[in-house]
């Protein structure tokens, strides 16, 4: 694990967060290092697990998934068996794009991308058929105010 990132590593990460299609040559030119140095730094970032992958961002509206739903889950069962079954169930549902265990009043929060409220209900019914949940609350996003995958590295 890299404890403190070198300035060139930060620059590389900032560039790749903005546009993962950039060539190593253009990145090395921009940050003022050799192509070989840039390549080695990217390799180290990948090996350290800092650079996890390079993906394309898809516009959810344009692919027919306009509804973002945040689902708060509370459970009375905090056993490892229940948690493992819940995680396995959630992992098997492609509509659930983010999944977090929380501290506080809510135990878990899920982010779903679906076509409609009835589509959400279909996913919800599949979820509760497989896992016992004590309380579920859904919040439907009305407007996307900010969305970014860029981390503040400086």
C-alpha cells in the first residue's frame, strides 16, 4: 500500500479520473515525465489497488434507467449468517449498484437504478422474498444535483 502519493501519482490519478481513455503518452507529456516513468507509476497504482479499474460512465436516463432509489434497511438479525445471505442476495441483483453497511439508526443503504416505481417494487419483492428485513424505507431521487466519480486527491 502506498502511504503517501507522489505528486506525479496524484496528477496521473486526476487525469485518469477525468478521462480514462487518455494515452500514457499524452499523460506523460502533460505531467512532464518520460513515457516509461508514467507507465511504471500506473503499474504501481494498479498493483497497490489504488487504481482499481478504468470504466465508461453510462447515462442512466438514455439507457432507460431514469429512477434512482435509495433504500434504507433495518434488521433485527445481526448474525454473520444473515449478513452473508443478505450480501449474497444484494450482489446477485444488478439493479442495486451501490451497497453500504452503516453505523447509526439505519443498518444498510442500497442505491438502485430502475426504470419505474413498479420496477423498484419488483426488485423489492425479490429482496424480501430472500432475506428477512425488519424495516425498509425507500427514497426516490427527484433530481440529480451532483454526480461525480472524481475523488478530491489534493
